[in-house]
C-alpha cells in the first residue's frame, strides 16, 4: 500500500514540473488570467548629510551682531565619486569640481548643510587661509567627518577676532569764550581744563589759558592736539569734560558749567579696526560730522557786572615853615589851617605838629565818581604877636573816577596844575626879641593883697614860735 502512495506522489510531481516549465520564463510569471511584471533594480544606499558651523570669539558680548559681509572660505572634499555632482545645500544647488571638491563661503553662527550624501562617505572639511583683517584661527583648520546614518555629521571651526585700536586723529576740539557786560581788556585772562573719566575718576589731560591781545585777537582755545594723541582699544563710550577755572577778575561772573561730552567707539563693520562713530553732546557742546571725523565745539559765557567800589580816603597835607627874624625862635607847631568845600561851605581845620606837618582826610564814595570837587585851603590868622601870616589861598580840585581794577582813583589839581598829591606849603615870618607875654586882664591890685597876705602869714609864724619859747623858759 505504501508503495502505491509513493508512486502516485511521484507522478503528481512530474506533472507539476512539466506544467511550470511550460508556463514560466525566468522570473516572469503569467497566469491564465493576469500578467505580472517584475523589474530588477540594484540595492539602494541610505543617504544623509553634513553640517559645518563657524564660530567667532570677539570681545563685544552676546548682543553684538556680526555684519552680513563677514564670511569664511571653506573647501569640502567629497572624493572622486562625487566629481562634478550637484548637491543640495542650505545655499542652494551647488556643483562640485572634477575632484569632488566644493568651495563655499560660510557665515558665522549660520550652519552650512549638505544633504543627500551616502552614509559612510568620508568628507574632508578645510578652512582656507583667513584673509579678513583682525581674524585668526583658534584651532586646527582641517577636520574629517563620516556621514552617519542618523542626523548630520557636524564640524565646528572657531576664529578669534581682535581689532586694532583707533586714535582720535579725526577729532577737532575747540572752545569759544563769550564775554558779556563789557569789552575785552588787557588784563583779561581765562583758563580752561580738559579731563577724561578713567576708572570712575576725572583725570587731567590738558590746561589752556586764553589771554587777551589787542592784535588779531580771537576768543578761542584749542585742545585738538591733545585729543589727537588719544587712543582707544575697546568699543564703548569715552567720557570727557571741559570746565573753566574760576579767576579773580573783579566783577566777573565765571561760567560754572561743566561741559560733558562722549566719543562713541564702535566696530560696526568688523573690518579689523575700531572707529569713532559718533559724539554724544553735553550742555553748551555741539558737534558736526564731516566725511572723516567730527568737529566738537564748546562755548563758555562769562558775564561782567561792575563791582561796587569801596570808599577811598585822600589826604590834604600842609607844610608850615617859619622864618625867624629876631632872637626868639618860633617853632612851626600850632598853626591852624582851614579847608573849605566851595560848594557846601563845609570847613575842616587842621594844625601843624612839631615838624610843621598837618593833614586832614576826605572820604570819596561812588557818588563822587565823575564829578569835580572844589576846595580852598588857607592859613587861619590867630593874631599871634610878632608873626606875619602867609595869606596864600590854594585852589584844590579832586576828580574821582573808576580805574581798571574797579576802584576809586583820583586826579588832583592844585591851582589848575595836575599833581600826584596835595601838599600845600605856608611860610610865616616871626620877628621878636623875646617872647611876648599876653595881657591876661587881671587887676593889678591883686599883687598888693598877695604881698600883704604873705607878710601877715610870716608874722603869725614868728609870734607862735616866740610864744612857745617863752613858755618853755
């Protein structure tokens, strides 16, 4: 029975093989009802990409925006397999050269990606020589990556940026002095100070004095040469101030304004050097931008108000001389003189001392300024016997005015002639053999009574003494 079943299975297998041989050809299968077509393709590879990022280390902080024109040259080598192949990148479709190299410019902080690269492909990424001023490579300039089957193969390159400092060669700094209340004078001199704020402290940079000169005078001072020597090695705001020192001119109100201004140093173009890009003006400060720099101007305004002059004392002096003709020598002491104001008739008297000198004082006030004060000076005849008095009368004038120091000054005139001082001389003649005793007007009978009183007193003393001697005896 088993042999019978095996024979049946063998016959069925032979029939099946015969039918398959007739109705099939290689890998094409055709049924009696539908035709199925199979296409042969080689095995497809998995594709991915790479990412290259450029970083720049600079001293400007996280908020600094690197200019759009800053980019770095890279060469990506994909190998001969990718020779003259168009690749999809973040910069669009780019084609490699005959060696499979791709040259691109990569901007900082913006990843450059290439997609559609076979997994396992070795890519050599090289940063070319840096030609941008101020930039330098921090680490190796060539890196090799293998395209992974997950995510991107990434490579980071870091450059440092250190720009050159900038000098203030394109800055002019001038000041102007305005004076109100009067015209300029030879005595006018004003001093100005320029300072820079460093580490929170004001440091003196320069001091200039403006002195009036009659010829070609311009009320200006100039700190340009001082500023042009300054240099700045970092971006920021550099603060300066100009001030006027308080002087000692009477009546002058000095400008106490502190004029602060700042120079703004930036690196907006990242071209390898800093630049002064602006000026922040303070009170009384103006700035004008021109093609290559800035003109800065500061104005100081002083006001003059004439001070109240102090009262001035002037002396009227006399010298008394005595010409003695007789034996008696009269000294020059004790003679009297009168000074009369011809307008008010007010009199002042003075006497000569042992040396024959005498003086009186006149007080001049601001009310006397620009007026003429007239006086007469003469000697008073006191009737001294034997003395011939000088009858000279001096005409004296005072003309007060305000001098350049705003003090009362006086021009003196004696008998119409201008003098430096008033010193009038008087000469008396004394002709006496002996001093004259002046008659006092006393009654001559008094001498009799004085003699009588003397004799009476003497007699009393004699009587008293005699009486005492007798008692003792």
